[in-house]
C-alpha cells in the first residue's frame, strides 16, 4: 500500500507540473506586457509626475537659477514640447519667460543620437535683462556655462535654434533707464545646414523707454553672421625660406577664412550702448540714433570691411572723466567707405568721415611687406608699394564752442574762425616713389571782452621726400610759426636739420586764447642734426640747447634749467636704403653739475630685434632735478626725493632683452619723504646685476645690494615672472640694520611722545610666489635692544632757555638678545594670510602665535591664538628702567592668549605726505590727527600670574591678572590682593585711543588696613605726609581711597591722581 501511494504521488506531481507550464508562460508574457506598457508610457508618466521637476533640477543644478515648467508633452514618437517656462535668478527675480519650447525630432531619435538635436523652437520668449557696469543678471546665471573647459574633447551637438516673436526688456541698474526690443526673431544654426559653419540671423525692433523721446522714429536692426566652427584649423599659413629650407609659418593674420558679418540698423537709439561702454568708462553716456549698413568679410587671403552707410544723428557723448563738464553735440556724424586687406597691403576705397567739426578722406593703397622672421618692414618698402592720399580738416571755432573746458578756452571768449588742415600723399612711379605731407593751422580769430584777437599763421609744417637709386632724398622739411622755425634737407650722403623755438612767444600767443591757469612754460630751444658720408663712412652729429627753461604746473614737479645741453655723435656706414653698421655712438645731457652720458661700447653690425647693443651709461647730479626731467615716464606722485647721485651701468640691450652686466650707484645726503616714510641718510650705495626678458616678462637677478648707515641688505637669486599664465617670483635676502636709525625713518616729525629704539638687527627672509600664493619665512636676531622714553627734567632756577624743560632719554626695556621668527602663507585672491608661526623670543618672555589675517589689503582682521612663556623676575630686570629700583617680581608660567577682529583703525582723514621738511624744523606744521592705536572692534584676552611682588615698600602676595581687550581698551578683572597685612583693590583700564596708552583707575578704595613700614614711609609717605619723612621707624595701618587716576604709560611721571589718605593708627 505504501509503495502504491508513493507511485500515485509521483504521477500527481507530473500531472500538476504539466498543467503549470502554460500558466508560467502566461505570467512571463504578462510581465513583459507590463514592462512594455511602462516603457511606452514612461515619457508621459515623467511629464505628469514629480520626476519632471526632479529631472529639471538635476540638469540645471550648476546654474544659480530656478527653472519652472508649466507642462511638458513627451512621447517616443512625437516632438518634445514644454510650455509656460519661467527662469528665476538666485534672488528670485524673473529673468525669462517662454510660452513654448519644442524640439522637432521625436524623443526616440534624441535618445539614440544626441549629436544632432535638430530644430529647437522658442515661441514668444520674454527676457528681463538688468545691466550693470560689471555685468548683468543673465551673465550671472550663465557664468558656470561660460567657463573654458579645455579638458573636454567632445564636440558640441548640431542644433538650430529658432526664436519667434521674442521680447527683450533692458534696464540700466545705475540710472534706471529702460528700453525694449520687440518682434525679435532669431535663428542660430550650429552645423545643421553647414556642418563646418555657424549661421546666425537676428532681427528686431527697438522701442524707446520712458527716458527716451516719445517722438523718435521707429527703429529696427538685422544681423547676419557666418562663422567657421573650427576657426583655428582654418587659420592661414605662409611658406617662408629660412637658411635655404622651406618652412610653414603661421601668418600674423588672426582672422579665419570664409566668414562674414553683416549689420544693418535704422534709427537705432545709441543710448542702448551706454551700459556696455560703462564697463570700460563708468561715467560715459551716449545719445542720438544710428543708421548703418555694413559688412565684414573674411575670405582666403584677404579681409574686407565695407561700410555702405553709417550715420549717427543727433550725436551726444558725455564722458566726465575725459571731457569734464563738456559734451560732444553734433547734428550728425557720417562714416562710409571700403577697406580691404590682403597679404601685400591695404586697399582703401573712398573712406570718409564727415561732421560739422571735422572731415577726413582717404583713398589709395598702403603696401605691407610680407612678415618674415627677424625682419621688419622698412620705410623704403612702404614708399615703393604705397599709393595713398589722405586729407583732414578740423573747424577750430566749432570745436572750441563744443569743448571749451577741455581745450581750456578763456571764459567769455568766442572763437570765430580757425582751421587745422592736414594732408599726406604717397606716389609710385615717375623718377621714384615719393611722399609729401602738410600740417597747417590758419586764420585763428576770436573775440574777448569785445576785443578782436587774431593769430593768422599759428603753425605750418611741410615735408617732401623721395626714393632714388642712390637712396632717400629729403627735398623739403619746413616748419613756420611765430614761435617756431624748422629747416631740413639732404641726401643719404649729406644733410642737415635745424629747429628753433621761443617758448615765451608760444605761451604769450597761446595764452591769449587758452586759459593756462598756473601752468608756466618759458625758455628758448635750439637743435641741429648733421650727417656727412665720406669714404663709405657716415658721421652724424647733433646738438640741442635749452636756455632759461621753466616749467611749472599744478601737480607736477617744478622744472628749471639755466642751460641744458644735449650732444650726440655717431659713426657708421649706410647703404642705399638703411644703416648697415654703427661703429660708435655717444649721447650727453648736461646742465650745470648734472650730467647723463650713454655710449655704445662695441660696434653693431646687425639690426634685428634679437641683436643686443652693448652700452655704458652714467648719471650724476641732483636727484630732485633729474626727477623733474623724467616725471613724464616716472612721475612718483606723492614722493619727494633729494640727494646727490652718481650711478653707472654696463648693459646689453635689445628690443626683447636687457642684460645689466654691472651697475652701481651712490647717493649723498639722501632724503626721501612719502606716505609713512621720512628717510634721511648721509650716504646710500647700491649694486645690481640682472636680465630682463620682455618676451617672457621675466627678470632674473643673481645679486642686488643696498647699503646705508642705517640698513644694508643683499638679495640673491631673485626671479620675477611678471606676465604669462603663471606669474610668480622667488628669492632670498639677508639684511642688517640699526634699529634706531631705521625707526627714525618712520617717525612722525610732528609728534613729541614717540619712543626711541636702539640695537642691531640681523636677519634673512625667503619669498616664493606662485599660483596666487606667497610663501614667506623670516628670521631676525636683535642684539643690545633698548626701548627708550623721553622724560622732562626741570632746569635750575634762573637758567635761560627757550623751553621750560630739558629733554633726556631713559631706558624702559633692555634685552641683550632677542629673536623674531615667522612662517606665513599669503593667498592674494582671498586677501588672507595663514600664519603657521609668529614668534618673538627674549630672555624673560617668549610669545608664539598662529592663525589667520583676513582682508589684508583693506582693514586687516586677525584671528590669532598663541602661548606666552614668561619669567617675571627676569622681566623686572629687563624693564628696570621703567619699573624703577623698588619693584621686585617673582613667578613664571605659560599662558594662552587670543586676538580676534580688525587690527588697525581706519586711516585718519586729511593726512598728508610727500613734502620734505626742513631739517630740525616743524614751523607752520599742522598737528597730527588723533587716532586709535587699535581698532574699536578688536577683541582679545590674556592673563599672567605671579608668586610674589614687592613695590615701594608694599609686599604683595600671590595673584593673577586677567585682561580683556575690547572697544579700544584693555580692562582687567577686579583684583583683591593681600598687601602688608591689608588689601589692595585694583580695577585698572588702559585706553588705546591715542598714540600714548593711558592707564586709568576708577573712584573707590585702593588700599585698606595696610601696615606701615620704614621703606614705605621713605619711598611714598614723605610725599603725602611730610611729617613722617624723617621717621626712623613706623607702626600702624592706613587706607587710601582715590577719586581717580590717569597715568600715561609712555610718560608715567606726567600722570595725576587724587584721593584721600586715612591713617588708622601710627607710632
């Protein structure tokens, strides 16, 4: 029976298994159908579920914006459509709204091929653009997308974006001016129509805003752009033969080939360009309307600019930074013409500029020599390949009426006539290429205070030159004016040039028309240049004289010369077209004891940019006068420098590289005054060796030395990379200085309570800069340090003195040796210092700190934590001069201190620098402004403890002082100390609101039930209780209550205190 049951069970299982197979396939088929349905309707489910917003947020996570979509239509076989799109910036303000955005391709094609997006249509977009001088709200949102990611090598997808019936609302943030562009249609084709080009078409109408003229004519614009997508690959190259080998060289032409930009507009309001111009000139304003039709075409081997018409009507231009209160106002300004450039030159076809103030015309061709390595286009080449005519005319009367303040026209003057004419012409053919030119000012007339003023021929300059088989010939060079005469002519073999100018006559004539103010120019100038060629050798000599010269102007250094002479002499050889060799050359500038000499030390036979010219230079004389002569290119505003200089250098200089092989300089009686510096040194010496490469903007100096009686240093292995993508520098310096003399350089000559320093400092510093970070390490060792204060000692009665007290100096802190160490890192972009180590160590105290200093270049903010190690017994000895002989301290320890907040207070208003004060004189000086020693917001805390103290006969027990720094004052927690069997009650406060810290004590009990001692009577009581002065012994107790005390810490003897002494019992 059991066996039959087992067999039946097996049969039953097989039967059941056979019946279940169709059911499993049905289940699997059902699951596949469900998955297929889900995939089929997945786009629709995403479109109507929260997944849509999640996907949008993930896709735009890097943008500082929020994008909301009203509805989305998604289907595998239908285009992607989004409606009611809104874009808000980080502040929540709406930037853009789009009624409908669609992608023409179905979703399944977009998923399979993301390299071709097809046509994207934007229907009725509306953009709110807020323009600022430093950018716009749209740029803020798109900034993450505009970064240059060079690591990505994938090409952008092909796409055509079509914008229909768009609107752009522009608002200028500063003035609130508003404009709008309506009916804006655009098409941007990135590789769809042409796989190698970007095609852009843009058009729209401009509607004037609330600030514009309501009657303005309708305005519209149209722009077309055809630009190669791979411009770099299309950059042209040129073949050149170098040393017999052909080499492909890139041309200097930066433009691509096969590109075109066409711009057309009618009555376009130019004030819409104002926000863009204000990014470069913050106060510039434009007005008027622009009508233009022009195009720029870049083809293989040539570029062309064709301005069919460009008319700016009702011109308005205000630029207070450049024009002051003047404004450019013109009925119209018109530019037209065509300019075409190819590898051999520039073709100018009837290029004109016309306005009621100025006219200019240019027509012809300017030849250009093909660029070759190591060669530059010569004047001869320009003449041989050019055929050009250019003329210009400026109506001086209308210009003066439009810009009277800019031209400094006298108040009340009306310029009635005057013209400035210029012309330039080059001709090819005939006996040889030639060039002619003129510059002429004529018929200048005006009325001033009902009196006519006439200057018939202010200036007339003419020149004519030609190229012959024997070289260039100057046929005529003439300049004529009431104050000027220029004559010149000659050939390559022989010629002369002479000029004379009467600056007094110039200023007299010019001053009738122009308000020169406090500007003064006087003197007589004469110059001559002669050259003569004999036996294939050419000698050139030149001379210049400036007599009774005076120049002064507000803000400039006064410049005077009784007689300034300039002499030049050179010897070499010249061919038909250029100089072939220079054997010797020398330039001298002399004025009294001042002299500058530059001399060529070796012949020069090549004249390419890489060839160095060996020269020697020497300059001697008074620095103050040399700075006046060089102030145009070395102004040094705010600094006054004087002294006798004697410097010389030997160098090799080329257009790209200057190597200073040796140089040394010495200055006697140097005086330098500037912001925070008042330096006086009897003698200063310096040496420098280095190489400057202008091509790489790099300076290398193995050694630089500075020596003076106060400070000497030597810099070694200095490297400075001023330009390029990674600017940087590195180097080390060792120095030695006299602390007292160096400190005097920074002393305020008007302050009377400044301390003095003594000692010798020896140290070194290492600096390294790269990638925006400077690393600095330094070590300074100071020997025989002494801090001194000024004390007034009364003079004997009857002594005759200008002052009532004689000044003496006394030591308040002395150290036989101390050191200062540091290791810090400066991040220039963050303007922050990370100080790894700041340490000051002396025999009795050692402070070590670390932390950060932020906002270094503005108002430095510190966050420092450190430790203070001290030995009070040794400190008392070091400060014996300040504490006196009656103060003894014991105790040592290590305490933590902290400091947070702005370090220095703002600079006082009205401070001035840059004037050289007379030696030992402060007459007529303005008292310095009172400033805080530290910022009002600086916070800090520190503490110190002692075992015992003895001062002025008082024995003080163990105690601890806890101090807090806040609001420019140090406050100490109330102290109750055991003193000579009584109590000492203190709550001191140190105010840091003046250059001399002030210790104050509040009203209240100071000591209670303190026992007398003979020492106390002798040291202190003899001043408050004279009857006890001669006591040989004393017993009893006393108490003191004060009404207040004020003690300057720099000069404690000048302090004051009032109070009441109560003697409880005395014997």
